C-alpha cells in the first residue's frame, strides 16, 4: 500500500532452538518508528536471544525479522549503519582512550565528520573532561555515558538497550534516562529496552512486552497492564507473570 509506514522492527512467528532447548518460541510483535517499548522477563525468558536475532547476530530457527524493511540476518548490511546497541555489560577496550574508542566505532559506522560528532556527543553527554582518559580508568557511571555515546555515534534509527542503567546510582541513572528520552524524541528513533528496573520501564516505555520461557505472556501499555492485573506497580505485574499468579488473579475475579 502506497504511503504505508514501514515498521522499525517487525518480528513474526520467531523461533530459536539450541540443541533441543527452545530459547524463543514463536513470538511476534511490531515496533513503530519513534516508539519506546520495554522487553521484560526473568533470566532465561529469551530477551537476549531476541535482541541478538534482531541485530542479525543469531540466525532464527524459523520465523522472520525485518529491521527498517531489511530482512535479518540476510540483509543486515543494508541497515547495520542505521541501528545500534548499548549495554553496560559490554566493555570497550580498556587501554584505548574514550576519544580513541569512539573514533574506532565511528569509523566502523562510516560516520562523517568524526571529530565534530565526538565533540558534539562529549558536550551533550558530559564527557569532555575525560575524552583522553583510558576507558579502564573510568568509573561505572562514566563508562555508561561513554557506552551511550558509542550507541548514539551513528545517529541510529533503531536503538536496542540491555539494562542501560544497571549498577548506577539513582542520580546517574536518571541522567542517562533523560538523555535517552531526548534522543528518541528529537530523532524519532525506535527503542527496544530490555530491563529488570521496573521504575525505569514505567518512566520510559509506552508499551511493555513480557516474556516467559521464550513466549510473550502479555503485551500492552503500562497503564492497561496495571489495570488488568489489579496492581499498583509494574514490578507487581512482573512478579504475577513470572510466578503464574496473574492468571489466577484474573480467573478469581
């Protein structure tokens, strides 16, 4: 249909099996450009595998994924420069300075005017004073800001986040979330946020997908989830789903 908006991410009947174990079991969802969606689930729910398949790093057993209209992983080179990933669990080379690390990633993404882009990010993310400090000499909060700069270096249209504020103090975590919100609004990027921080998800996300044992157990706005489960917080909803008590609660009503 002419004029139809292409989904930033489209996942259809996605399955991933490893030697008989099913990590992702037939999930489907679509994310619109400019949206921010929380991907929740306990350890082993399939979140990381799902993100890896969206990035084109893992080949699905069956089902399809498209990112910005490109079939993943077969056509990933059409869109890799338009997407990015951030996680505090992925360290950049410790001996390289912040500037050197950002320069390497900028070259990988074919970013034009690299020096100007690094200078702009350094100002926006408060990195100026330690641009020439080795990554290994940074605090956890500073490393998170550098990791965020790396994730935004190519001005991505699709941004995948895995626990972006893990281990940060509340003030630094709030600072990071504010920058993510601003980037999404200003650039119309689609953001998929995997997090165990329910306060973070409630603040940032307009939609929440909850996974359990590789399947999508629920998918709705935070407000509707709270209403449906009769809960006050997303953490309570998450626990209901994880423990199987949410269905019992609904059945009793």
